C-alpha cells in the first residue's frame, strides 16, 4: 500500500470517527455562539484585546484579528483539550504498530484530520464573525477583511497544535499526564517569549518566534508601536483607540512566518513519526539507590488462606472516605511531596507559596483519581456496587478537601491562624468539584488536569 | 430456591431483539450459560448484574422487584464483566481496596480476604505491582478476585477463565465451585468438565430465547 493511500486512509478513518461523535458537532455549535463573548463590549465584558488599556475601534479587520488572537492564545488549551480527549484518543496501536504502513503516513493522516476538524471550527467562527461584523463594526463591513486576519493569526496556531498532539502522542511520557504539563509549559512560553522580543524590528525570524501570531499585529498596528497591550480581562479605560490591523498583519515577515508555521507543523509531524516509540507495558521501574528504597512498595503482606470473608463496614461512608483519601494520595511519591508541600506552608506568604504548592500536588492526585473513577470502561463495574454515584463523588470531594487541610496544617499551627485552613479548604473543594465534573463529562482525568493546571496558574499569579 | 427471578425479560438494541420473554429463576449453585457468539450471553449477564436495564419485563431480588430492590441486590453482588478498563496507574491491591470501599466492606478484612483469594489463583506475588505491568491473564484474575470480595450471594462472571491456561483455569474453577455451595453463581464459559459436573443448571442462549439444557 502506498504511503499516500495509508495517509488518506488514516485521515478518512479519523474524520469518520470525528463525524460520529457528538463532540465535533458541539464544537461547531459552540464556536460561533462563543464568538460574541470573544469580542469585548464597551463596558469591558467579554474577552478583551486592549491597547494601552483601551479597547480598539472595531473595524472589520480588527474584529477578525481580535477573534484570531483570542483563539490562538486563550482558547488554544481548549482546542488541545478537545484533540486529546475526543474519540480518536484511542487507536488500535496493537495492530497498527505492527502493520506495514508507513508510520509517517499514518501520523500525517491523523494530523490532517485533526487540523481539518480545528479549521472547520475556525470556519464556523468566521461565519459568526461575519454575522457579528455586520452588526457591530465601525466603518464599512468587509467580510474578506474579517476572514483574512482571523485565519492568518489562528489557522497556523491550530495546525501547529494538531502537530503538537502527534508529537506528544509519539512518546510514552507525552502520552501520560506529563504530556499535559509539557503542553501547559509550551503554551505559556508561546505567549511570553514573543512579548519579550516584540520591541525588535519586524522580520521573518523575529515573527517565527511568535507561534500564536498575536504580537506583531498588535505592536505594528497600535498607534504607539509598542507592546502595551493586554489580552483577557481587566479594567478598561473609557474610549477606544484606533488599531491599524491591516498595517499590523502587513508587517515585514509576518505573513510569510505564518505560512512557515504551517510547514513547521508538517515537519513536526514527520519528526513525531521518527521519534515514535511503540506502546508497551511499562517495565517495573528500577530506580537506583535511595530513591528506589524510598518509592518501593515492598512485598504484599503474607496471604492467610483462612482469612474470613470481609464483612460490611461499620460505617461504609467513613470507609469510603478513607479509601478515597488513600487513592488520591496513591503511591509513596505523592506522600513525600505532600510532606514537602506542607513544610513549604511554614514559609511566609502562604497564599503564594504553601497554598499553590499543595494545590498543584492535589491537582495531579485528584484529577487522576477522578479520571479513573469515571473511566467509561470501569463505570459499568462501579455502577453495580452498593455505593450510589452521588455518594462516591461526594466522598472524592470530601477526601480532596481533607488532603488540602492536612497540607495546610503546619501553616495554620505555625501562624496560629485559621486562614490557611480556610484558604486550602476552599481551593481544594473548588478544584475537586471542577475535577469531578470534567471527569464525569469526559470519562478521563485529562480534561480536569488541563483545566485545573490553567486555573492553578491563574491562582498562583494573581 | 431462588433469590433472583426474571419475569418475561426482553432486550432490544436499536430495533434488533436480542432476546424476548425470558423467564427464569436463578438457583443457588452454579449456573452455566452457553450459546454462540453474539447470542446475548453478556447482555443477559449485564442485566442480571443490574449494569443494564431490560427493555421489557422485570427482575426481582428476594421477591422485591427492581428498582426498589436494586441497592439490596448490589449490597451482595460480585460482578466480573468481560471487558474492564482497569486503572493502570494503581496497584492491584489499591484497585481491590477501591472496589471493597465501593461495596461498603471493612477495608482491613477485605485486604486480608483479597490476599487469600489472590493467593489461591496465583496472583498474590504481584498485587503490589501497578496494573500497567499486568498481562491479560493477570487482569482477568484481578477482575475475578474483586468479584469475590465480601460474601456475595449473587456472583456474575463473564468468561472468567478466558485467556488463562488450564492449570490457572482450574484454580479459578475450584474457587467458583466452592462459592457456588452458598451463592448463586451465573457464568459464561467454554465447556469445562469440572464446572459441568458441579453445575446446578445450564442455560443456552440462542435465537432470542434462553432454554435449559
């Protein structure tokens, strides 16, 4: 079978799977509905792209650019979340890894399907942008000038995201929770690094640093030509400033850099196929020395053949709470890290050191447990147990709060204050509720981990 | 004597009738379920295990119809489905204790019982290992072991000995026969002399009907 036929087949199968999932249709519905909230109103509500604290005059080109910037920055984690948790997250690797088909062709086919799905959502957003523009733009309504900046900014970022998914899926580490952490770091870097170099003259090389493609249009198009802009939320000053979006996207090297990013995405997918490691059951870890002894679970207690059948617990709810508490903190590593996080609470400024440290650990522990509790393949078995789902979910939330409280105890005792306990309890409860809801919807811990990591960063930096 | 009773049960998927008008009493002891692939054996087991609702008819547990008796039934149910997405990041023991907690069992006693069961099916040496390192046969035995935790009065096993060698199958079958002395055990399996000899009943699922053989 030729490589082209393999790639085409991989793409077709992925697209077929997408088309039969409700997630795709939800995405295509949400994208246009969400467009209204991606453009700030005069009172500052909605997602803001602001220049010097002022909203820009909303011309057709600026509208398209603002939509594109919101997609390529703030909504990129949502797109990543969608790709990693959709119906194509499971593939028959047991058979396709031993098939004669080219690995590069298979991955390029899947990459193309992912990219097409994201671009379909962008098409829906473009249509919504036209409808919005028809109603709100200042000056002439120019559909082409809405679509062009929107696609120039957002499309390469989305295509790059599809490639990044292939790259992370290619290696065992990237397939696990650490893959989400890697994406989170890359996403943060993709927003911070281009701002650092934004004051340098526009060129192809400088614009290639800007994967999200948002810096140059804002800098080159703003009246002052500097990087005094903000994306997201915050206080808005009255009055609007003109933003020359057409000049922004025409900055030297910008358009060519956006096309180059598409080429980089294809190259990244090919690279992913070259570094691809087949799936295999992880070998029992052999970590040398002290670490091995610290993390080793040791042999199980000797079996007693005459052990009687377990009886019903005196308090099934308390037993469930204890079990959930243990499972959130499964493994010795979690417990060692919990001790470190608790000790960090002894440092001054619990709000910015001890509390985020404990919360970060909890994000990983509880999202993993929420995910395994709600895994579709396990749900059928769990559903037949004595414990009703609401009680099980409630116990998970209570056990998460308990972990947060335990880790805040040193800070509370050292300062003889209830504040650390209240803060840890409330953030722990909020994280647990979010994790539970997202795990229920997605059937895995991935979406919960991703969203909680982003919220954790907001909490840390606020 | 029977605790579980099915009255005119039917199941339809997307217009296709899997079975219809099935009326059976599940006896204490071992009941073997046979039939061709795709006949609806696993569907019937899922209905017995309350994992799926029938399209028609009613189930009763100790003379109380479901759903009123569902929690009462689940209190004393051991279920080992054919395909389970086990949490790879947990050890077998952690997973078993998770299931024990969900069954409302005392965890210390359940831990000891899990040790005894896994010892009897040659899995005990691996229970502190992560499930990710388990082979298909080990996973199958783990799912089987969690079904026996506590003292279930109704045990539903879907192909518990698939993927196992004869010797290991024999170990599982010995435990099944032992439990069948006091509980209702319904299972699908390939023909096994040891089990057939101890079976209190044998049903064949075929053509939308469940008939005693």
